[in-house]
C-alpha cells in the first residue's frame, strides 16, 4: 500500500543502523549538545517529516538516582525533542507546507517500572509534550503524535532482555506473549507520518502487544 511518503524529506534523530524508513530519506543526527545539534540541523535543509527517536535509558533504583543520570536523560529524552522540533517546525511553517512529527515514547510513560523512575518520568513528559505540540502546531497543518512501544528487539533490547528469568516477568504481562520487533514500531511510525492518519494528532499509539491493557 502506497503511503504517499515518496519525495518527502525526513529527519530521524538517533536512528540506529537497523532503522530504515521505506519511501523517505532518513538522516541521523547525533544529539550531543544544544550547539552541535543546532549546527547539524542547519546543514540538513528542508524537512517534511520528523521522527524524534533518540533516547537514553539509565537504569537506577530511585534512591540511587544521580544528578548526571537526570541531566543526561532529560537532556536527550525531552530537551532535544523540544529543540529539534522547534527548528524543524519553524521551517515547515515558513514554507507553509505543513508536516508530521512522531515522537518515540514508551509504554513506561504510562506504567511504572522498577528502577526506571527517571526514564518513566521523561517518557511521561514526552507524552504530554506531544499533546501540547499538537495543540499549538495544528493550526499550521503540522500533526504531532507519539508511539509507545514495549521492549523492542534492537541490539540493545536483546542485550538487556536476553535473560529468560528477567524477560518472563515482562512477557507475562503482554497478552501477545512477545516483545516487539523493529519493523512493528517502524510500521506504526510510517502510518502516523503518512496521509493515512491525516485526522490524527496529539495521540499516543501503544505498540506493546497489549501490555497497557493488562
């Protein structure tokens, strides 16, 4: 099925080697600092579609959370999304063409997970940011949505969840009984970027096998 994305230029922040978006041109940006990100985006050119995919997950028990973990997590998971989205949205508005933005959130935004207090907090903030962006950018014909995956079997996901004993606790709460593959999340993102979702904005779309329903 043609999603109508061919010819549109996409920016995918923090995309790993396994992330491929058929029909669009992904451009990976390393979000290391405000200044570096601003310079990098200045070289990208017009962007029609934005996927805020970069994130860090620093796992610490609540009583052991460090300032460094807070700064790094909120810096990448929230601040960078605001900065990148501001720059891209201003370009969309200047061209008068509208566009679509997808923020990659997590099931952890809506369900507390042990030792994930900072990560859960940043993703909850990202969900509300998505709604606020949709409210303000909608009049400019820019749609903003989020996807909220469960554990995804990227290289990092396999490394962190390869222990059957650890994985079983999470899998037992997923009605479909499995973790997500990369293409499951990519398909949801492509739908939200495309005109097939032209009446959808401010939404958070679980890609969680039913985890949040359990």
